[in-house]
C-alpha cells in the first residue's frame, strides 16, 4: 500500500490590502487554518494562501494558492473554497501492472492530487470483497474512491478527475479542441483490440492483427507529428490513454518475438515514448522491464501453449 500524505500548514501574506480585503482574508484564515478545520479539511490546510493586491476582478478577492509541491495559480476566494471541498480523501484500488490502473495513477500524479493507492490481487478474498462492494457490476479495477464514493472504468475516472480537479488540465480549454481530444481517445479505445489480438493470437489471426496494429501506429504517427506530446507541450488525456504503449508495448513485442514499432517507421512515436517516460509525474511510476517481461511472458503462456506459440 502506498500513501501520499498531505502537508499541514497555512500562511497568509497580505501586502497593502484594503481594510475590507484584510478582514475577509482574516476570516478566511481563521475559518480554514484553525486546528478544527485541519481535522475537517486535512487536504486543504497545506495551502499557502497569498492575497493578491495588484489583481482584481471587481467581484471577488483573488488568491494565489501554492504549496511546496503544487501551484494552482490565481483563484478567486469562492474558487479556493470550492477547490478545498473537492480535496477529500482519495483512494485508488488497483492491481499490478494493469495499464488501466496506471492511467489513473499518472493522471493523479500529473495533477498533483494526493491519494492512497491500495494494490491488491484478484485471487485474495479481501480485495475481491472490496471490488464487489465498490464495483459490483464489473468487479474490475481501477476504482477511484473520493470521500468513499466509487467511480469505475478508467475513461470515466479520467473524466471525473478532470472535472473535479481542473488544475493542470488534461483537456484543452477550447470546446472544439476538447471535442477533438475526446475523438482521439475514442479512437484509441476502439483500436486497442488490435493490440490485444497481436498479443494473444497466432497464425492468420496474428498476421491480421499485426497488419492492423501497423495501420493504427501510422495514424498515431501522423497525429503526433513533431509535437512533444499528443496534448501539445504538456501531457494531455490522449497521452494518458495511450501511455500503455510507452509502458508495455515494447515488452509485449519482445515476448511475442515480432517488432512492429520500429524507429525508422515511427520516429515521432519513438520520440513521444521517450518524452512520456521522462515526464516527472510518469518516470517514478513505471515498473521495470524485467518485471513486465516476466509478467507478460507468463500471461501469454497461460493463453497460448508454448508449442503452439512457436
């Protein structure tokens, strides 16, 4: 079990503020930086709240919220309070090395959301009981628990994370660009079956799957072009969705014994894989190659006998 713990401090800095602002800021600090508030809102008290004197929207006090490891930028006071209400207890139920679980880990890390990771195994009764309780329909991972309320299915969880914690957005602000990003996420989900077939089939079905995988990779190569990430200069929702390629597809190719994603054919994707794996929120949340190779080799052998696979 891995736990990311919250800090516990509250600082108010006021510079040349009007009396009305000072009073409002003082009430704000007394309300949310008191010992009782830290018990009720442990995730919120870590923020250093700076009242911004030289900025005004003529409606609300503007605050700059930051801590040692997070910076939410300029927020109005009501936005800060609303944000605080969203920072309840967050838990993630997962199993190793599910790429769907890693999607959620990466999204939480990119956004700087504090969470507790509960890693289990499907064959253990205590974990299956948790899945039966929180995901009774599919009994699968990942499951995100936010203040005890469960959200299942990785793409749904990603949408929930984006809507609940808007800082460091994974989707563009422009409505059209958001729709385009969602289109490509849908495309990636639909075409993932080809990659699965590449891993679990032999003979003619394998040849067909290999051809389909190459076609999908060509489309992705054209889409990434010379961009750093699919999301542009920073990781976006499509990068998170396709992150399993950077995570494990090279390992799967080695287990199968056929290389499809070669640098001469897909230079843009190779660069993207390197950029993705080196992102600060990603590189500390990647399993090792030997662990993955052993896992996928054993998994393939349970599906395809070694004499058939060869």
